């Protein structure tokens, strides 16, 4: 039974990790672009949300990229 679960885990890491990384990168990049536009640039929340988008992208990449690499090898 454990062998079957490890195969499922490997498959999910190979398929879902790149999808999550890609969508997270696109979503956070779009959030940063929107928050840097003129109407939002002067708002105090813009700094916080921009920082949040950068940290979120870093967290997703540092968490999922190693799992994807391990599953691919």
C-alpha cells in the first residue's frame, strides 16, 4: 500500500507543483503590477500587499520547487 501512495505523491508533485508555481508566479506578478499603478501606488496598503506578493511567490517557489525536482529525479 505504501508503494502506491508514494507513486501518487510523485505524480502529484510532477503534475501539480509546476501548475501551482506557474499560477502563483502569474498571480503575484499581476498583483505587483496592479499595485504599482498610479491610483494604488500612493496608498499605504500598496507597500504591504506588494511585500506580501513577493513573499508569497518566494514561499511557493522554495516550498514546491524542491518537491518537483525530487519527484522528477
